[in-house]
C-alpha cells in the first residue's frame, strides 16, 4: 500500500513538473534575453545546416512569381532565389514555417485574434511594405539579414546598413508619434459607447488548434524527407522554431532601432548586440574552417545606408521588419498581411524597373568580406569594435534621457 502511494506521489510530481514546463514554454512570455540568445543559437545551427536567417528575398521572389502569373515577365531580384513554385523552394518554406510557428504559438497561448485596422492603419501598413520592398533591394536584403546576420558573417555591409536603419527608424517613429498625438486629440469621450458587460467565456479551443498546427508542420517536414528533399523539411522546421521564439519573447528588431532615438530606450538593442557578439564568434569559427566563407556577404557602399534608411522608415510604419510582419501575420495582424503583399510586389518588380538584379549594375558596390581585407584578427577587432561603439552610443543617448529627468 505504501509502495502504491509512493508511486502515485511520484507520478503526480512528474505531472506537475511537466505542466510547469509546458506553461513556461507556451503560456508565459519569455524573457527578452532568452529569446534573443535563442535566436542567435538557432541561427548558427541553421547556418551549419543550410543557410542563415533572412526572409525578404523569398518574399521578393513571391512578388516576381505573381507578376509572371499575371503576364508581366520578370526575374526575381535576388539571383539565389529564382522564381519557382513555393512548395519547391526551400527558402520560401522557411518563411512559411515562421508564419505557422507564430500561429501555433499564439494559439497555444490563447493569444491569436484577427486584429483589424482603420483606414489609416492599413495605409501605414501598405506604405511601410512598399518602403521595405524598396529598401530590401538597396541594402540588401533587410535588417535581419542585412544587419544582424551580415555583421556576424563579417560583411562590411552590416555596420553600414545599421547607420541607415537607425536614422530611418527614428523618422518612422516620429511619424507614428505625430499620428498618435493627432488621434488622441480627436478622441471625443462624450461619445464613447457603453460596452456590454463582460461574460465568462468557455474554455478556449485555441491550444488544441495550436497543437494541430505543430503536428501539421511536423507531418509536412516528414513528407519532404521521404520525398528526398530533407533540407526543404529542415528549413520548414527551423522556420517553425523562429516563429515560436519571436512570438513568445516579443522580440522586435524594428523596436530595437526605433526606441533608441525616439524614447531613448536601448534595452532591446543591447540584447541584440550581445547576441551578435556571440554569433560573430560562431560564424568566425565556421568560416575560418572554410565553411561557406562568402555566405551572407553583401555588396558594400552608400546603398547600404540609403536602403537602410528607407527600410527603417518602412518597418516602423508597417509595425515590424520582414521577420516581424511574418510573425505578426501568423498572430492575426491584418496590417502585416497588407505589408507582406505590398512589400513583395514592390521588391518583385525591381529587375523590371532597374534592369539588373540586386548586386549588379552601377548602383551597388562590391562585396567586402572583412577577413580578406583585414585578416581574421582584424575582422574580429573591427566587428567587436563596431558593437562596442554602438553600445556606447546607446548609453550616451540613454544618459541624455536621465540628465533631462
């Protein structure tokens, strides 16, 4: 009898422990630092598996493909991402996985909701998507791939794009602040409608749907594996993980840039810089062994700053960068749906407008891989020096806020 009681107690303890882990993973928000470091580690593993993180070139390919379907023949602006059916493009499956990962995570946490906007909100989303579509072909490709990953991958384009992204996010933030002030002044509290009493709702079925979403992705990955396309299934799973991480930690790269100068708050960017310090070491160790040395090394020049500026404004107006609007679209933000459509259509028309692909023609500089110019030691000193200067700049800006207070 005592033995049965002891077994029951152990099983109850195990059940409570597993329930607690489940709650911490899928119900409670993750600390920002946990999310950022999980992003950096997952990105390193994905780089070892196939490629590093970047989402907008795939969306640009979607836009080019749609133009071709409509009879306007054009090429995808990014040469590594030629127009092809979405289900056959492993890079597009990364984006699909991000959306489904965010959707499943939001459902598990009972946070999914269709969030509609007024006309101004949709206008901001559309304009933001257009500006990001222009910025992605100029940087290239976006703030996550063109700044976060490119810097860790020892590309000079990464630090250059940071300058434009910071200034653009500031301008976008000021535009939003003006819009918010105007909206507050127009509020008429005397005409506010009286809401109905809150009624207790039945237990949500969202967690069950979230589990089904995750099972669906696992099944699709298995189908790709059995069909002889393991990397397609693998990137789909990596996308699922990225969507989960960003959704649970509320990590926002757009806010990381925006808040530095608009509210003098650099908390998010400080964590991003720390993740880059860790990621840079990982990329360096891999590349020094000859593994994909030119991966995520982009053209460097004035276009990095100009593209970052345009993209920075766009990501703030749209409510998220390329990665952000994918995650928010999975959470039910309809503004993000519109930003994806306008962004992919704008970027997808680049070859038709410019006449060349990204990296070709008079507009772009040559790719600068720092170890080839400065050696491995010099490249590390350059990148870590840049991260340190960026961090000190944030402290200087925050110091001004405390001085005024």
